[in-house]
């Protein structure tokens, strides 16, 4: 009887002190980092996704409830590279409790031209044409693999006892990313090198382009609410013709007349919408799904 | 002009013929004489050489370029060589290698040696087990 009672006490103590009893609280402000934290942390983490798939991170502003959750979090993950203009608020909210990790700032940046009215989360809008850091680092699978290691190491700092589990989970997820990278290479190889031209109106695919041998041609003026000048439209048409571009990938088209004129003059196709700002919905709600959707759209339109 | 009309016509014919022949000779199209055939322009695609060396020969393999099989073999030897019928663009070429190694085979490798139209040799390797698809870019 005495042994039985001791066993019950031991079981109760184990339950109270077991890792399952208290998960590591993670707040994520990136759909991609949410997936990474869930994959690497597994059952040891409780991840709050402040930005859900399909939500534009450029437009997101944390609510008081978000800041309260962040205040209780042990690890706060942000994309960085100036995507989140509210990082200051998050730092205030965390106090000294949680570790705020600006993941994207841990690896090199590519530059992009700032758009009028598209400030990528900065407190101040950039002047048109000014060169700024491109925050869309997750379109490079190599960068995403680096992010996996960063999250693994941060989780290990919080819970050294789970080092082995985090390492194992990170390695498994990195294996999936390697397989995805190989799949992407095979798909892109279906296009002759001189057809790897990506004409977009949202300058978000430079990391993708660099990793996969594409050249980016930005068509500014098609998405803004203002009617672009006829000179601007002529320039866009000239680029498309000169580069023998087969398809363009405009986003948030607010100037359908301009788009109609461009397609009529050049015969160019309009490609399916690309997921530029993170994970989407449905099949694109995972990193693999988002990436495959983008690559399939690009390759099928440019073939 | 006197004389019989028949004689006058004959004279006119002779004069026209006498003037016409040199005129025709000067203005006739030049006769084309076929010379020795010029060498055909080099089809760069003919000059791509590919050599494969396997640690373990796969059950089969395929080499693809722009979704077309350019070399398929269902009973490969440990060393094989072939000239590929494809154009080698100046900016390089991407080849997709599909290997099917036996399921029970250990980690295997294929060494790929590509000789481009300029005679430069490029070497790359593919490692894997089971079914492997890998893109190699040259140069």
C-alpha cells in the first residue's frame, strides 16, 4: 500500500514538472515563422500566430490584446528587415520577460526600390525610387533554412533540456526544405534560361529571383490608384516587348484599363496571383504549399 | 529600198540575229557552277559530350533538357558516354538527372562530366538513394 501511494505521488510530481505541463510561449508576427516555430518546437511550444495566413503584414497593426499576449510570451518572432513598424511597441510590451528575435536581420539583405505609399512598415514612408531593404527574405529557401536554425537555437536557450528534440525537429523540417528546393530546381529547369523573366508590380521576389536565376522587371504604376502616364505605360510595353516576356504578374490591380492596354499591345499573358507577403489560405497555408503555388504559377505562365 | 520583200525580210532577220546573239550572250544569266561544298555551320548541340560514372549503377536513368528526354537508359553500365543532341546556349544549360537506384543499394553517387562545345570539361556529382531527381547547371 505504501509503495502504491508513493507511486501515485511520484506520478503526480512527474506530471507537474513534465515539459508537457508548461509549454514555451511563442508569439509570432510572421506566418512563415509561425510554421517554423510549430515545426521545430513541436509539442513543447504554444505558438500564438498574431498574423494569420492571407493577412497582409504590411497593413497589420497589433491590437492591445496582441500586446498583452506578447507581454506574457517567452519568445517573440518578427520577420524584421523593417517589415514590422511596430517593433518598438512590442519591445515595450515584452518588458524584460520575453526574448524578441528579429529573424530577418540575422542574414544579408537585398535592396528594393521604395514605392510611394508602400512603406513596408516603416514609421516614415520612403521617397519614390529610394533604395530600401527588401523584407521578403522567405522567398529564398536558403534563408528559411537559416531561420529554422535561429528558431531552434532560441528555443534551446529557453529550454536547454529539450535541445535534442528541437535539433531533431529542425533537422526533419530542414529535410523537407531541401526536398522542396530540389523540386523547385526541377520545375524551373523546364524554362529556358532566357525566359526566366519575372515582371511584377510588387517588388517582392528578388530573393526568389536570385536563388533561381530569374531577372526581375518591375512595372510600377499598374497597381496604384492613380492613372499612370501614357509615357509610363509605353515604357512598360517597351520592356515587355524588348525582353520578349510571356507573362506578367500584377498584384492588386486597380488600373484594369492599363492592364488591358498592356496585354493588347504586347500579347502578354496575365499570370495567376503570387503569394508575396507570406503564407496564403487553403493549399498555400503551409510554406511548402505557398512556395509550390508560386513556382507552378510562374513556370506554367512563362513556358 | 528596192528588191523583193522576201529578200528584205531575210536581210532584216540576219541583221537582228547578228546583233541579238552578242546581246543575249552579254545579258544571259551567269551559269552557276557548283564549287566544293562549304562546311556546314557547327551545330553546337552535336558537340555536348556527357560521361557518367556510377559507384553503383542505377536500375535506370534519364537525362532531360526542357522536359525532353535527351538520354534514357534502362540497363546502365558503371561508366557510360554519349554526345547529346541539344543546343548549348552561351549562358549555359540546365539538365535534369533522374536516377533510380535499387532500393536496397547503399548511398550511391554519379559523377557527371560534361564537355561543352568549346572543349571545356565541367564535373559535378549527384548523391542519393532510391529515386533521385536533381538539376545540374553547366557551367
